């Protein structure tokens, strides 16, 4: 994605030992949706939250603007505990936090312009100032030419752009995104993610997003938190968590996304016909890269040839940079008479991990 100038970071959030239980009809005990969650959202960063259905993602997101009140614990917004604020203080907290939704939540009887302007009218912002801000935001989201349209006349992506303009109209420090791209096709998703990333960079807005799409996390998040049964079970920079997931839930959520298990690679290679007659002594090696070292795929074959003294052919590669950390695998075929152990030993200096795929 294109990079834009960085604005000063704004809006830190700290969850401290947050629990949230909902009353359950007819049951003596409630549903424990959040169980002692502690988590930092650093200012100016994009943090994604993933987890299975019912894990507590929405509840966590909605505690930030107090759409859900925590049962216990503290939520610090730039150091100030907001968990119990009410009245004018609550309005001020909500002004500092914008939110966008999966189904856009636009008012169908109002135009694009009126939808975006609504929060300003409710906040009593003078007309001239409000008009200027709405015009500026519609330009930012690329919808200045559709100001008079009604939501029903817009595509899903355009509706989400209106949602984003409305969420930003009070110049929040924090933006909450609740499955903001789940109702959109892949191309539209990409354009919305680009917009969110631009907003993050150009305005320094801290973003917390929940999604079930791992691609969204990989594309724009700096950090990811994995939530399971109301607890944060894993948390860290996206490239680290994605390359070396530790918790079983993370592994399972990433399983189909990473597509780099041995069976997956074997399947991917089944259509690759070896050039010429297969040599009995050929060995296929999977070289894994975990993001901790640079990878020059084009130089790899030569490097391996030098290292092993055998002819090397590249069969497949899935190296993807995640936040600038290249990760994935490269599959190569090596000839020559070296034994497996010796090949693995020599290839180890090049990759993070080496294993034999199969002998042809
Ligand atoms: N208003 C509510 N009243 C009672 N229980 C609730 C309420 N909202 C959520 N829950 C329960 O709290 C738990 C966490 O729900 P939450 O919506 O936060 O999960 P989620 O991870 O966002 O799920 P999904 O991905 O399906 O949206 C679930 O067991 C859910 O049934």
C-alpha cells in the first residue's frame, strides 16, 4: 500500500483487568464475556482483534466507547480512567472515539451530507464550521460528488466511506471498526483498508478493529490480539504472531490463511511437473522464513548451490512481506549425492527452518 506522511500519534487505550458479564435469562450466573483482560493499544497504531465467534471481540471493542460498561477493571484513555464516566464527560469521551460498523448504520431518509453532518448538529457545532468539516471529510473519503445521494443509491463501499466520514467528523483520536469490511467484496475491502491506513497515517488516529478476515489483519494492522473465551491469549506485532503463532486458537485461526503446512505445500506442488526426467537423487526441501531475516528469492538458488555444491531448482515460493518482514516458504529441488541430513545442515544457514518435502 502507498505510504503517506506520518502525523503525530494520538489516543492511547489501556484495558486493565477488564471483566464483563452479561445477565443470562433464567440462569443464576451471567455470561462472562471478558475475563480479566489487560491490553494496551499504543497511540497511532492499528490493533486488530481476532477470535472465534462468541470469544468477546465485540464486547471488548464496545467497552472503549462505553456502549458496554465493564463489570470491573479500568479503561484508561490517554491515562484517564473512563470506565465509570457519565453525563457530559461521557459525551466528551464519545466525541474522542469514532466507530464504524459492518452494516454501515446510515440513516436511509438522510442524504450523504446530512448523515455525516448529524453528529455535529447534535453537538451544537455552528453551521459554517460544520459545513466546512463535512465538505473536508467527504473529500477525504472521495465522495464529495455524491453529497446529495441517499444511502440506497450507493454501493456498499461508498456507504462505508460515508460511515468513515461520519465517524471522523468530530476529529476523534480513536477509531473503532466493527467488522467494517465483512460485507464488502475483496476489491472494495482493499480500497476501504487503504483509506483506513491513510487516516491512521495522516491523522495519527489510533485504530482498533475486529475482523474474522486474517487478510485484513495482515494488510493493515501493526499489532494483533487473539481473544478466546473472554481472555487475551496471544498478543504482539502481526508479523511475529503470524509467523510463529503459539496458542492453539491462533494456530487454528491462521491455519487456512497461512497455507504453508506440509500437506498444503504438497498439494500446491502437485501440478508442478519437474523439468526433464526426475533424478533419483533429487530432494525437495522446504525452506521456511519467519520474518526475522531478509529474503532475496532470486539470489536463493545461487546461495543454495554454493552452500551445497549441487544443482538447485526453484519449485515454488510463497514469500509475503508482513510489515516489511518477509515470511512464508520456498520449495527447491536439489540434485547431487548429498544425504538428507547433510542438505538440511547446509541449507540451515539460509532459512529459518528447513525440512524435507519428499524425494522424487
Ligand atoms: N447483550 C448481551 N447479553 C447477553 N450475552 C451477551 C450479550 N452480548 C454478548 N453476549 C455474549 O457474550 C459473549 C461474547 O460475545 P461477543 O459478541 O463479544 O463475541 P464476538 O467475539 O464479538 O462474537 P462474534 O464474532 O460472533 O460477533 C458471547 O457468549 C455472547 O453470547
